[in-house]
């Protein structure tokens, strides 16, 4: 998978110091990250980081966007311990839009 140009724009303009806010030199339109088809799945789950609180409403787009392996590695370097391992579905009800 080739690099996602929009993700590169985000990474190149993200603050490098935690807690520091800068105004990027470019306009970032987050809608550029979303696919044209915005249908989704939804379910009640939990936070992915401690305290892993329950009762979080998740919305997961059906159509993925793609990023390169290098972009994933860059994200991992910037945001270590971003999420816990995938959890079993259990008895969660998963709904979908049409």
C-alpha cells in the first residue's frame, strides 16, 4: 500500500512536544480522511487505554482508508501504547447503517 498523502500532511504538522499547541502552516480538513461512503457499524464497548471504562459508543466506518506500513510505524513511534489487544465480541450487539 502506498503512502496516504493526507496522513503525511498530519504527521508533518503534528506538534512535536506534548502539551504544546502550534498553528500548523497548512489548513487541515479532516473530511479528507473520510471515505465517500460513510456507512458504519456501531456497538457499545470500552476505552482502549486504562482505565478501559465501559459504555463507550463505537462507530466504525465500513470503508477503510489505507496507510503505508511506514506510516503505521511512525504513528507507533509517536503514540506508544495506543491500544490494548483486540477483545472478544462476547454478547455485544453490533448494528450497521444501510
